C-alpha cells in the first residue's frame, strides 16, 4: 500500500479532524470510509489508484487516531465531520464527492448520501443493520446478542465493547475469516498497515471504536428509500461475516442500488478486488 500525506481540518469548536491524502494531487477526489476499528492509515487500491487517477481521502473518525474525541458523537455529527474534513482538505464548500465505504463504515456513508453531498456510493462488504427486523430474524441469537444489548442496556454494551483491544480485534478477524481472506489478511504488506490502522482505531482507550459500534448496532433510522444517487453494493460470496444474505435485503431497501456478488471473493473483497471497486466508481 502507498503511504498518504497527512491532512487535517477543524470542526466547530476547534476539534481537529485528522486524515491522509493518498494522491495523485490532481486526481479525482474520492472519500474512503473505513470499517470497524480502523483509522486513517487503512486504504485500498495501491498503484491502481494512479492509473485510475483517483485521489483517496481518509479520516480518523472522532476519538480515533489523531482526531479529537467528540463526547456526544452521533451518526449525524459524524457525517457532518466527514463533510467538514472533505471541504477543508479540498479547500472548497458545496462539495459533491464519490464515497467508498467498507464494513461498519457503511452506516456513515449511507448517512452522508442522505445528507446530499455524495455523488456516487460504493459499499464494499457493508455490515448490515443488525436491528433491522428482516436481518435480525435471519441471524442466530449469538450473532445479535451484542446488538440486542446495545438497545436494552447501552451502558453495559459500552462496557463490553471497552474490553476490546487492537490485538483481540485482529485475532477475532483472522480466526473468523475464510481461508481465501486469511491468506490476504496475513500477507506482510497488508498486515503491517492493518495493525497501524487498528492502533489508530483503538486510540484514546478505544473510545472512538466503542462509539462507532454503538452507533452501528442501534437502529439506523435512515430513510434508505429516499436515496436516488447511484449506489453499488459489492459482496464476496464467501463472506460470512458482514451480512446473512450478502446484502440482498439492503439492496432492496435502496431504490437505485446495483448489487454484485463475486464468487471468487470473501470479506477481503475491497483489497483482493480493488480493480472492481475502482471500476464501480466509473459505472453509470
């Protein structure tokens, strides 16, 4: 993976929003919203971004990495912070920008799309809304236990989430991965970046990760039926961790969604099939 240049913006109240700018500087800007517990160092595409003329922007969500803690952070405030960051980095207002989101980052991307400043949305292995009745009914009790606790006893859920560390998250991901994904995750070049992004994700004693997960596991309360922009949902058929139906229910909830399931991929599709993701940004 290619290193990015540090960038930052200031949110209201002087809070710092920290990110990275993965050039080329004259490329077409794309915002990448990373998944659970991963900060600004996580990216995708490598050398393919240059040939695609993509300038990828990443951001530590508040409380992660070098972005200041926002004690009252919500889904809506996180969406506003992403917009502030993009406008600050690009130096202009009224931005409309394509967004790629992975895993648990997808809820923030959907919120951004509904806020009106996303021109195209690509969801790669998006984590489903566990509180949605149709999704909840497809899953065994052990798969929804924590999400149920978030709704019934958020303080206890926050305590449980606060016991997670970068090391336990890495172990959980690797142990639960399909063989096709584990081989990719343990490749030295990827693993070093993953560990750096996990360190960012669990900064501030994991406060940002806990807030992220509480937001994602609650009912989203997003009117997905109002979305009219182009939305692509990409899944690997061997992905058993992000959705019980590989995003079929999610796609039906979004009028403009196009869903593609790759038989040769698992949950690491973002990195194993970066070319497919980048092409989706150009698909009409």
